[in-house]
């Protein structure tokens, strides 16, 4: 059996939801019946960041439909009903198992062929598995990953069945740090294990990391750094102990794994040009095949601000903006959409803390504010600027006000000149926030 659509979005995550809204805004009623979204997930697109935050609260956690896209950008809540009303077909719970870019067809796991004129690939990324690092045990009943709502439900279930127990968190990146905070809130004892020298080492400097590590330590979290879990002991389907490389055993009632993500490119390998682990696109989010666009985590796109360097950014703001840009480009082939001009933006919220980062963490880091952790009840404000070729290339700020976040974003966007680094060191945040 086959179906045909003018536009197909492959993947039903954040980027798909924002693309759908942009599509309807641009096409209005003319959109009816033109677009379909195919997703392996059983629910309409939702704001994935909620899964490691509000979803894991011990009481009153966020639940669908409250966090379908596009509420994360303070925009409309798109329920399954919204898609129906706007004539967008949501094909849910359906995995695409092959794609033929030359023939413009997709085949689903139940053997259905879907023809498209234009395809937007929004397949996102998947969580790396322990087995990829030679450790078995991912299938144990108390080992949790966190990529989608099914994973989040398992994590909630396992947390609730381990009150007061020990959680081993493997990985000190975004998932590890956000889940560790949620586990503490659920009264579970947490040990975080990762091979790096400090947490969040893709983004943080050692000084920034030390603040968060001290804060977490004050909440009872133990850090084991510079090593890895080499095996998991499983009994009756449950992990009981995590063994470190040096043989040290760590008792475990549950394990949370956050050891990185891999872009879902497999369907297009050998058909589209790949770069940075993702699908290479131009400034219009168009791939090496003119009928195929790629957005969100899976897309490696040129960042004008970095001289057109291709980046693949695994963050929600990027998914939203690249999705909207692709739809603008697809619906106006005259090129009026122009090339995307994106300011990279990442954020996180843990415990009572909240930070934002803009730009690139390249060059010399100049810290400001009070990085010395004193008490978890204080409201810290600190950060760093990254200075590259005499300009501010990146900025991180914990505990900022909306105006201060705006100011650091603006400084990065305009590449504020830093003729004298000593002045930046002296003035810190005041360098960009003028009265
Ligand atoms: P996704 O949202 O991952 O969506 C991909 C979709 O494609 C999924 O529905 C998937 O099932 C589907 N799919 C894939 N392959 C197929 C196939 N073959 N057939 C059918 N469907 C397929 N970023 C931030 O900036 N701040 C945060 O606080 C933050 N928190 C996060 C918390 C968690 C738990 C996670 C996992 C990520 C978080 N992120 C955060 C990252 C952010 O959510 C991602 O960057 C964003 O979701 C990427 O959007 P996407 O649409 O490209 O991919
Ligand atoms: P990550 O890349 O942020 O962190 C991976 C961590 O795992 C690092 O600390 C790394 O040192 C560690 N690691 C690597 N191999 C290991 C091993 N064998 N044993 C132990 N540790 C190992 O990836 P993540 O935290 O898994 O996040 C997955 C995805 O979700 C990413 O795309 C991330 O951007 C996204 N995410 C983003 C946010 C946010 O932006 N606030 C929040 C949650 C998730
Ligand atoms: O997606 C990301 C992310 O989480 C980072 O820290 O891109 C950056 C790079 O890895 C560093 O700039």
C-alpha cells in the first residue's frame, strides 16, 4: 500500500512540532492534506527538555498534553487534535525503515510506502548505549536511559520503586547532571561516574564545573571522576552492583545512563552527504539532494557567526529555529528566506540553579562573579566570556536576570570587541551590561 504527500516530515520530535506550526502559519488552509509527520513515538511532538526536569518531579510532575510543542517557546499547544484540525496527518508509532532519496520514497516498518515531493528529515538523535563501550546490562529492569517519553516513564517507575536507594549515574553531561538533580529531589542517593576531569566538559571550564560539583556535593551527590563503569552485575534481571575499572564495587538499586547521543542518520548514509556525525545542509537547511532538508539534532549547518563553520548542535532552541527556517525555505523557493543566521543558545535548570550559554566556547575563558561555592541556599551569579581574536565569541551566565541574559546574547551576536582582556577581567558582567 502506498500514500503520497507533497511534504513529509520524518521524525516527530521538537523540530517536527515547530515545523508544523510554521507550515500552517505560512500556508493557512492551503496546507490541508499536504503534509504528514511520521514518528516512531506514539504521541504528538512534545518539548523533550521537560523529560529531565518537570517530568521527574516527585509530585505534580509535568504530563502530556501540557508540554506538547510549541509551549516551550511560549507559543501554541499543538495537540493531536490541532494536527487533525489543520489537515496534517500524524502517522504515529511508525518507524521508517528505509528511504530512497532518488525515488523520493520512505518505507515504514509495516511495509507501507510513502511518497514525497519534499522531505524534511527531523530524526534527531538516540542515546548512546553502554554496549557501545563494551559494558552489557542495558536491558536490565533498573537501568534507565532518557531520550523519549517511554524512557521517562521507566525512569519514574524505577525511581519510585527505589526510595532511599542508591543510584549510579553513568555520565557527567547534560543527562547525568539533570537526572542526578531529579534523583536527589526524589530522595535517592546519587553517585555520578564519568571518565573526564570534570562534569559537562564539552561546555564548562574547570572553574565553572567546580562550582556545580560543589553544589551537588552539598546536596549529597558523590562524584567519581577519571574512571568508568567497566561492568554491571545483574541478578534476576536487575543490576545490583556497578564495577569500576579498578574493580571497586558500587552498590546499585538503579542506574541512569547518559553517555552521549548519536544523530539518527542511518537511513541516509550513502545517499546524502554527511558531516560532523549528521546530515550536511546549506544555509537553507537543504541537503545534498535538493528535495531533502534536515533540521534539529541531525543537521550539520553553517553558522554564519562562526564564519560559516558547520555545526551540529543538540539543543532545543536550535531544533526550533532550524525547523522554522527549513519550512520558510521550502515554501519559498525564490530564496527569500535567505541563509540561516543562528546564534547558538543552550540552557539548563537544576535544583535552584539556572544557566544560559550563547555562542561558542572557543578561545580564552575570562571568568566573572563569585565562582566560589558557599551555600546551596544562596543565589549565585557568575559566568565566563570566551574571547577569540579580540572579540567575545561565547558567554555563560548562571543566575542572570532577563536583561543580563539579553546583554550577553547581544555581546556575542555582535562579537563585542575586547581590546584589553584586563578590562574584561576587571569589569566582568558590567562589561556588557551598561547602566
Ligand atoms: P528529537 O526531538 O529527538 O525528535 C526526533 C524524532 O524522530 C523522535 O520522535 C524519534 O522517535 C523520531 N524518529 C527518529 N528516527 C525515526 C524513524 N526512522 N522513523 C520514525 N521516527 C523516527 N536541549 C536544551 O537546549 N535544553 C534542555 O534543557 C534540554 N533538555 C533535554 C532533556 C532530554 C531528556 C533530552 C533527551 C534532550 C534535551 N535537550 C535539551 C535536547 C533537545 O531536546 C534536542 O536538541 C531536541 O529534542 C532535538 O529535536 P529534534 O526534533 O531534532 O529531535
Ligand atoms: P553529553 O555528551 O552531554 O554527556 C556525555 C557524558 O558521558 C560526558 O560526561 C562524558 O564524559 C560521559 N561519558 C562518555 N563515555 C562514557 C563512558 N563510557 N562511561 C561514563 N561516562 C561516559 O550527553 P548526554 O548527557 O548523554 O546527553 C544526551 C543528549 O541530550 C545530548 O544531545 C544533549 O545535548 C541532550 N541534552 C541536552 C540538555 C540541555 O541542553 N540542557 C539536557 C539533557 C539532554
Ligand atoms: O551541542 C553542543 C553542546 O552541548 C556543546 O557543548 O555543542 C557544543 C559543543 O560540543 C562545544 O561548543
